[in-house]
C-alpha cells in the first residue's frame, strides 16, 4: 500500500501540472515552475518522474482509462455507430482533465485512444 506522503506528493504534482497545462503547451512547462507551484523541490519531482513528458504520459493514460472504463457502449459500435460515437464524445467532452491534457495535441489523443477501441 502506498505511503500517504507519496499519495499527497503525487497529487500535488498532478494538480500543479494540470494548472500549468491549462495555461501552457506541454513543451513550455518547466520542472522548476511545476515544483514551485506544487511546493516541492526538484529532487522530489525526479524521485517520481524522469521528466515532464513521463508525468504527462502517466496522467494521459490514467484519465483515458477512466473515460473508457466509464463507457458502456462498445456493444453498439457496429449496431448503432451514431450512438457509439455520441457516447464516446460525451465521455471525453464531460472530462475536463482530458481536455486540458490533450489541448493542442489532438493527434496524440487519437493515437492513444486507438488501443482502447
């Protein structure tokens, strides 16, 4: 079972990242800036992640899994394609975090969702 300090630290890193990601492109986010917002030092960040891209990838996977696990319309893919597309769209559209993570990165969203379909 994870240590409570680890859970709190990772949540603080996640929140800081999402805050920055709302304002900046992924490539423009600096570890030092994230650490300042998360109230941690860089060593702590690097204990969990090798760089910003690893953090982003972990969060993208986490929130994509949530979207797809919460979607129950796979059975209508071929029977009622319109219902399937609307269901997937609503699943993504209602997840603000997905919108933040993949802002200006639609190609990455398409690439990562392919493994779920």
